């Protein structure tokens, strides 16, 4: 696994080498614009632009005033050469939950196909909140997947954003048999770049089960917790609180957990687990504690739809 901690710029542009010389199998986009409805304080899906196979059926009202949407990929997964773009704009003081209807499956591509590409452009306006709580990404044997994510948070904006990467179809014995997974994330909070991640996993070239990489652990996750304007001293206290929670989770010996403050306005939680089911329970525990501390409200687990 190759990791780079800083970059000079911010963006999630599509690298030409990912699509040149290969017909794009699917080029689709989904744009969602949310706004806070002043008379009621309820967040609504104000506008959307949808191109199949990406789809959102409707926005559901959550009891705390947020809007919940489920991301659908009606094709069932991503194939080599697919290029999908997601743009989410959370307006001032709007509250949004985004989840998926199931795991994101990355299928084995044809030999001549480029990597499947997912591009995410996220903006949370002043005083807004986005909770992005998807199911895991499952790369099948031979799969090649690249994801670019750019997140921008305005003053007072909040973010709970997790991502889970499975080792493959474990029930079929596919463990780290995918060709490559590349994840690039830039997080800008209050006009400042506070996190820049560059990860590339190539299990056939560099075995992930080796000591010094994942070892005995198979599933891993990242969880960003942010609120622009919270002072650094308070983030250190939140880190201390979450470290205590993660210490209890670590006693189960099926997962390793860690937490660290960012350069500003937030922190990141990491997990490496022997079994996927250990990840979600831990993420929920961290999310619940952090949301109560930052917002004085309980975390509402999004209901699923088919």
C-alpha cells in the first residue's frame, strides 16, 4: 500500500490515462441539491439531475429534520471503463444523510478495459451537516477501481463520512484477489486543506497480508468527523473521548482502531478488522458519541430500502 500525506492542490479531476484508448462503458452522473425549508426547518431535496444507472428515488424526512437519500446503481455494480460522477450540494443549515442500498460491487473488467472510476464532488454550506454512511466497497477478483473525492466545508459546516473497503467476496474465498484499488481524497474545511489522502493497493504486486501492511486483518475503514469552527483544544478532548471508546472495542481482538486530529476542524478514525461485521458496529459507536458531543443529538441510523 502506498500512502502520500500531502498534495499541492485540491480536486478530483479524471486522469486522462484512465479513459484514453478505451471506450467508456458507462458515463453517468448524479447531482443532488439540498436546502433547508425555513418555515419548518426540514431539509428537502430541492433539485436533482440523474443519469442512469445512478438514481435516487426520493428524499425521506428524518425525525431530527434531516433528509435521507439512498444511492442506487441500478446496473448492480461497476465494470471496467465505467465513469460515474456524484455531486452533492448541501445548502446553508441543511442536514442530509446519504447511504447506499447495498454494497458497491466492482466487477472484473475485460483485459483491455481501464479501471472503473468513481468521482465525488461534495460541498456543505454554512451551518450545514452531511452524514455519508455507505455500505462497503467490494472489489471482485481482477477488479480495478479508482475513486477521487473532493469535499469542501464552509464555516460552521459539519461532516460524518465513512468508507469501508472489503477484501473481496469472502464467502467465495476471494481475499485480496483484485488487481488494484486507488483512493484519493481531499478535504477542505473553512478554506483550508486539512486532509489529503493517496492510497493505492495492488495485492498481486505487494501482498496486503504481509506484516507491516494489513497482516491478519482484511477489512479496513476510514471515518472523518468534522465541524468547522470548533477549537483545536476541544478536538483534543473529543479525540480523548473517542480513544476511550476505541480502547474498549480493541479488547475484542478482531479489529485495530486508531484516532487522530486533523490539521484543523476535525479528526479521523481508522480501523483494520479481521471480519467485516466488526467494522460497522465500531463506526456506529464512534458516530453516536461524536454526534452527541458536537451537536447534542443522537445519531439516527438510516433505514434501508431495496
